[in-house]
């Protein structure tokens, strides 16, 4: 078996203002970090309206597509911008996750990493937010459930910011378990432990500012992994944000590359136990370019090693 990376040059056509943390260079640096690794490689396809409607109403889709400027850049909300090419970048991000899910569930690859931008985990049902247009990980989960017939899909988000969009999109979905570990308090202000979903299907794990790797690991061992084990997922989707790194400029957690490698290993253990090692990982945040590249490399190295099994 192998590990597959799905990406596309359209991810470079989503342009943000100078100084904006969610910048074209993020994807370029991730590509450079993964260029020499032993990966199968596929171009990300464009998601369709039918794909997006797994989570978003058509009115939201129409609004995003109509908002894309013919030239220059426009601001959708306090943090989210669009340029010519932003729609296709976001559609290929979703398309990457859906194609990755197809490949993994068909047994054509052991696991997959979707290296695309913009990220997706802050996009709510009818609202752009936090650099995000569409809820990539949640759409992939619904794709696995509704189109592949799975009964249980876990989405695990270790980005430093709460995955409020994924939570919103999956709040009423009893067939999913959404887990988010994140610094709290921190933007967007959601993600309290008492936010548990309509079917007790959401597990929020707030982390204090300055939480280090040892505490992060203990928290996962004590609370996250037992819950995932009990859920027994048939597919594990990872929202892989690397802005919990100690060098990231947008937050104050103290993780390093070995911590991201460790949590990836342990999530692969859960997948090995319950779903033949099937893991789909999608890139979310990470805004120090050096830390992002090194952390994504460490994450994918684990996927590659586990893909050889």
C-alpha cells in the first residue's frame, strides 16, 4: 500500500492581501517539504455543487461563487478574502478530500494527505469565516457516510483554533464523532467542553495557553483516544492544522514537530484497530512557514511509514 498526496496548482491562485497569514507561500512551503518523499501523487479534482450540498445549502454556494472578483481582491468577512481563482482553489480543496476518501475506501491507497488551501474547518453551514469558504473535512465525512455507506466516521481536528465550522456542519450528524483540541480562550471563542452535539457526537478539548507537548499528549491519552476507541470509526479524517506549534504567530500553544508526529501515530493506531488503517488528512492552519513545513513533513512521514504496513 501507499500514501497519496492530492494537490493542485489552483491552490496558488487564491491570493490574500500582503501580510495576511493565510498566504500563497504556505502551500509552496508544504510542497517543498514533501517534494522528495515517497508518495503517490494525484491532482485534486473540482468538487461539484452536489458535493458541496452534502453540507451547505445552494444559497451559500451561490453566494461564494458570485462573490469572486474578476480582478483584485475582496473581503468577505473580518478574516476571509477572495481573488480571481479563489473559488476553484476551494473547490479543489474539497475535491481533494473527496477523491482521497474514494481512494482510501477503495483500498487503492492506505492513507492520503490533501495539501490544499484555503483551509475549511471554520466555514459554517451558511457562513464564511476564518479564511474558510467550504467545510472540507465535514463534506468528506458526509461523502463517506452518504455515498459509501459507512456508519461511523471520526473527524479529529488538532488545529490550534476550534473547528467551529466542522462542529456546526456535523452537530446533528449522529453517525460522526467530531473531536477538536484547541487553545481556549482564543478566536473564534467556541469549543467549550459543554458543546457536545445533538447526539453527544462532539468532543471539545480546550487547552490552556502555553500547554506543552507532554500535557497535550496526556490529554489525548486520557480523554480523546478512549472516546475514539469506543466509537470504533470506519474512517478517520484528520483536520491537520499545525498552528499549535510553539513558533506560530497566531496562538500560544507549545507543540513541536514530534508532538504532531506522535498524535498522527496514535490516530493511525486507532485506524489500524477499527478501520484497516484508513486515514484521510486535510491541511488546515499553520502560519509560521518554517514550522508549517517541518510539521507537515513530520505528519506525512508517519502516514508514509504506516502506509507501508
